[in-house]
C-alpha cells in the first residue's frame, strides 16, 4: 500500500544479509581448489539435488553444508570416478619409487604454479598430464632435476638434517635434505645434498657462496651432479653417493673402489716420517665466532630471521647500531612468504662494522642471526 516502507537497496535476489554471506562464503570455499569444489558437489548429491548454485538453496541447506564439512562428514573421495582414483594411486606409487620421481611431481606442480602436492586434490586432466610427462621421460632427462639440488660440504660432524634444513630454508622451499652419515660413529660425514622446489634458490646460493655460513662457519656449496652420469667408470669420472666429484678425480676413470684405495693410500702416506699422524684429512672445523666479518660497505646481509619478521621490526632491531636507511626483505616467488633473509642498508660502513663486531651476540628475539657483508 501507500504506507509501505521500501528499503533504499534491495538484497541480491531478495536474500537476507545472512544468506548473502553464506552464499559468498561457499563460493570462496570452492575457489580454494578442486577438492573443495568437489566437496560442495558431493554434499548436493548426498542431499539428492542437482543444483550446484549456492544461491538456489536456503540458509538451512547452506549452514548444514558447513556443519557437515567441519565435522569431516563429506568424503569427496568416495564419490570420485574410478578413473580419478586410479590416477591418484598411480601418482602416489610414482612418488614412492624414489626421490627422483618424487621431485618430478614437485617440479610438475611448481611449473603449473601450484604448491599443493596431494594428488587427490587435483583433477583427472592434471594427473593424466603428469603421467604422460613421466611416460615421455619427465622433464627430458634426470639430469635436469639436479638444477634444484646443491651439494653442501665442510659441515660440522655434529650437525643434523634439521639444522641444514633450517639454514637453507632461508633461501627457498626445501623439499629434501640428504645428510650423509658415518655408519660407525653415527655422526655426519661432513656433507649433504639439499633439494629445493625450484631452481631459483640454488642459483642464488651458488652466486653468493661467500655468504653461506652455518653458525658462523663457512660451508662449501657446489652444483649437484647427475648421479646417473657421475657414477659411471672409465672416461666418465667417478662420484660419491649422489654425484659430487672432487676436482683431482675428474676424467681419471676412478670407480668407487679406486676412491677408497686412494683414501687408504693417503692415510698411509700421512704416517710416514715417524710423526705418526701426518697432515689430517678432510676440512678443519670451526665454530661461531671464529672471526668477525669486515665491512666493505654500508649494506649487510642478514639470514636466520623468523618468517613472521616485518620490515619495521628488522629496522628497529638494527637501529641500535645506527641509522637504517633501507630493509630489503626477500620473498618466495611461489608462496609469497618471507624467506628468512634480508639486505639491510645502514648509514655508513662504520655502522655495519659495529654490527659485525657484535657477531657472536647478534640475537633477534632471542635467536642468533647471521650478519655478513
């Protein structure tokens, strides 16, 4: 009638604000990924309706979806096609076959801009594309995988895989750490192989070798060689468990037996002359504080920062030693998360040196951080 009050703006389709919010919430939920979209479709099938538009259902229906979803009562897997289930199983079996195959799956997901590595959360076309890649030989050759891996040497004998992973996670997403252990002592043999989700961290690490220090000690980093070629005898040279080869052995056709014989000869030679031990084999090991860096500019490299660090907090921390002009934080290009390291520009080299002079006691929120030129 004439006296009716008409709202200034009508809700979408005459919906209440509650329904509008629920419809939007379900649409956002479906955008998370194929598995979430499938859960909504399965819920509709369980209710024996074929309308997948959230707006075509009432509030009770929409609320029930979230209650059942949160209670884990909607299993999309039970409603997957036999073809999809078979593909998921195939991809899982491929990953179980070894590190190289697992890395292929990581690389495939990364190349599609996806960091969800659960096969069940991808559709049939995605999984079929991966299996076709495998049948064609992956990315072309196993050797290409090594671009994601780096050899790390001169490690402390007491270091753990977690220590290595924590350090290298500053530069990118670490998918695997292979720390080589001495079966007699249970300690590290002093070297490891670190695999990343993509090539970018390896490129950065190899271009900035002088920055690679764990607890203040310089470590050695090299490109990891393809195991299939490095393990060959004859003219192909020799390698250790995963293809690293010392310079003196390149092209000499050494096999693993020759490597052991060479090591034994070196030990025997070391005892010559009545002194007993001779020159010790392997690297010498240092600890944090074995020498403060020397500033050659006002810019310092900082690693080991927590992932929740902010530009403001980092600037506030280093302002104890001078004027912070700039904080350049580095982020993962795939996840957009802080990678744990940054470049900090001070007011002068003298201010940077003051930080280096405090090397052993550079603590950020109670945790030691590595600061270098």
